[in-house]
């Protein structure tokens, strides 16, 4: 279930980004996905740090109006609940 939510989160990010920016954002998302969707996540601190970096990236997309406010709020909530809340 958590894996489905994780994968779905990245799909939602791609869908929420304005069409003109999707290709470029997709290139950056691969770096986050590699860490956050790893089959054997061994380093919990790396996971947390990467999730925080992803939150910052999403905030930047929202600030530059590449991502809408409603989308950003939902995606922010998903990242926190999926990768940060369980360890807090």
C-alpha cells in the first residue's frame, strides 16, 4: 500500500506541473525517485534528507508558478505522510 502511494505521489507531481515544464521536472524527479523508491531503503537519514529536499523542490515549483497552490498542498502532505511522518 505504501509503495503504491509512493509511486502515485510521483505521478501526481508530474501531472500537476504545467505541460511546458514537465520534461525538465521529470529529469529532476528521477534523482528523488531513485532514493525514495529504492527496494531496500537502508539509510533512513538519507530517506528523510531526500524527502526534505523534495519538499523544497516542490515549494520552489509552487513559488515559480509551475505548480498550483492546491496541488502543492496535497503533494506536500503526501511527502510528509509517506516519508517523514512514520519516523517522527
